[in-house]
């Protein structure tokens, strides 16, 4: 709930400024209906099944995204952008 979307009591001036001067994306189609698959699709731009990750990693799994998989961040770095994950 943000100011620029019309929330009556939330004040988000910095986000409102970003929205005014940028592009607002209002629709998102997830690559998978559950967490691991959707994160994989978001990070790689590929279907999670093509990457080889399951829909959900269990709590005891000690693997993740294959190290040889190219991510959107990898491509952005090649183009000169600085990327980070927090």
C-alpha cells in the first residue's frame, strides 16, 4: 500500500517520486506458483524446470541454483551495472 497507488493514510514520498519519474509495472506473471521455482525464474529468466531446480527446496536441502547458470545479474554486470542482493 503506497501513496502513489492511492492509499489514504500511507505517506511514501520517495517511492512516489520514483514512480512519477519511472515506469510502473503493475502485472507480474510468476514462473512457478511456489517459492524456489519462482525465484529461479526471476533470477535467470528461464523456466525453473530448464534450470534443474525443483518447485520447492526443503529445509534440509544443501543445494541451490547451479553455479554455471547465468543470471540476470550476471548479464547486468557484463553491461557495466553494479548489482547486489540483500
